[in-house]
């Protein structure tokens, strides 16, 4: 744990998830996402097949504090993707999300990953701000348009869900770490 991690949450530890984490995580994920139905996007397979690239944050007493589920792309091994992340709302602003992202980025960089991607809804201002503060930039291109003040893709998911596709170049991050 870095000195920044210790000062943000000295009683927090990060570890790899195990399949037994599925129940406790899926039971709180909707609440942690402000009541949105998110558990459907987190089937048990994430805790069976992606534990080597995912992380759980817990307090020293073992209380679940956050999690990040991500993977290195099998089709594009220089890319990794963060599928879902959440922190206990009672513990927000303690740096849990940042610690989970930092650990994931360091981990996948050691495996040869050069780009990390994540998506969010353009109206989720907290998520857009968090990703921007972490050094991610919205992808752009001919299909992107400004939605809710952020470059995003119309109908990205399911043909009707708009999404911001965030991209982080790991080499750039090594030299320009956000504050």
C-alpha cells in the first residue's frame, strides 16, 4: 500500500476476490449504486473467472468497503477494461475508488497492458468527474457527440443507452499522475 493509500484509509486492505465474495457484493451493489439495478450486470462468473484481475477493499475488521471487477482483454492483450466498481456510500471520499483503480492499473500494466478503458452514462457527473480526475479521457471520433457536456456515443449499449467511453494511456499516466 502506498503512503497515499495509508493516509486515505489506514484501516483498509485490498485483496483478490474469491467466489464466496459474490453473495455479499451482489447483495449491496444496487444500494451502493444509489438504488439502480446493477446486480444483473454482475453474475457469479465474475467471481469464478476474473478474480486474478479484480480487487476487493475491506476494513481491517473484514467489512466489505468496495470492489472493482475488471480484466485484460483476451482479444486485445494490450488493453484492459474496468467492468464495475463501487464503494460503500458510508465510506466515500476516503479514496477507496482511487485505490482500487490505482491497484488495477498497476497490476495490468505489469502484464503488458498499455490502455485501460471504462464506460459510464454521460449524465453520471460523479463518474465522469472521477474518471477525468484519474487521468481518463473520453474517446472521440465521428460517431461521438456531446451528451450532457461530455463526448459520448449515442446508443452504445443495447442500441438505446448512451455511454462515455473512457480511455487511459498507461504510459501517459506514468508521467502525469493526477493529483
